[in-house]
C-alpha cells in the first residue's frame, strides 16, 4: 500500500476510535444526575478560580455553559469576571457554522449574550452603544488563559472535541497571532468531570492538546505528563 493509503487508513481508524470514545463518554455524562453535574461543576470552577494562573490573569477566553451538552458549568467563573471590583477582560466564543470557524468576542455582562445558531448563548456582534465588540484575535494584548470545552481528556492534555473542529481552528488562530506578535501563548485550560477523563485519547495531527486539565479534585499540569 502507498504511503498516502496508509495515512488514509490511519485517519479512518482514528475517526472510528474517536466515534466510539465519544459515545462512551456521552453515555457516562447522561448517567450523571443533575445534582452530580452541579456539585462537580462547582468544585471544578472553585479549583480554577483559586489557582494562581487565574488570579494573576488579566485577559481570558472562556466558553459559555450549555446545559444540553452536559459540560462543566462556567457561570460562576463568568459571574466573577463580571464583578465591578474585578479587572479582567473576558472573551467568549461566537460560532460561524457557515465557515466552520469561531471568534472570541469581549463581553462584560450576561446581557451581552444571545442565543446562537446551535442554541448556545453567544455574544451579540455589537455593543449597546453600537460599537463592534472587540475580537481577541484583533486585540492589542494577548490572552493569559483560554478555557476550552471538550468531550474527553487525558493526563497528557490530549483533548477530544465534539466533532465540529471549531476549537481546533480557533486555537490555531490564537497561536498564530501569538507567533506573529511574539506574545507568550495563553495557558490552555480544560474543565472536566472525572467521567470525562480517560487513560488515552485518540489524536490526529491537527488536534490541539491543552496545558492543564482541571477536575473536581485535581489541577493536572499536562506538560508534566508528556
């Protein structure tokens, strides 16, 4: 078989493995009670909020929780960032399904959000003043932290998304901007329930690992586990 044929076969095998893993983790999440999801989310976010990385950050990107996806609830983190006595620039994703891309737009309140194309709350394009919202990829300062969602993770920082590829492309854009501006890259953080942690995640060449996984009981420095 040609080299191209071998590579194609590996890609197909990886995707089949990813499909099986996605089904397994979705089944685990569906088995969690509402109380378990809420309690574990609170513990994960407390671990993030109390970390020196978060405390010292000035600018962060973070996803908006979607109950339907049964992911870690980020509202406590967002509410903290919205406080008048907290000086943090907060950027959240806005998906463009037609292009398969995502932007990170700055918000300062829940009122800056509206339902997006996938039923997930996203920033409106314009501020109440009529000015366009600031995009992290066009900003004049780097992000310190970027909190990314995912379906499954391992201790090496490998991340399995939900199959859309939005965040892999977003991360590539953020890292390219850092390279162009000679900025340090943001700390890439995943928030995960214990049910989302696996021994090993099937990865493709374009998949982007994270630096830290925060669970209800652990702050996992993935760079220590390579």
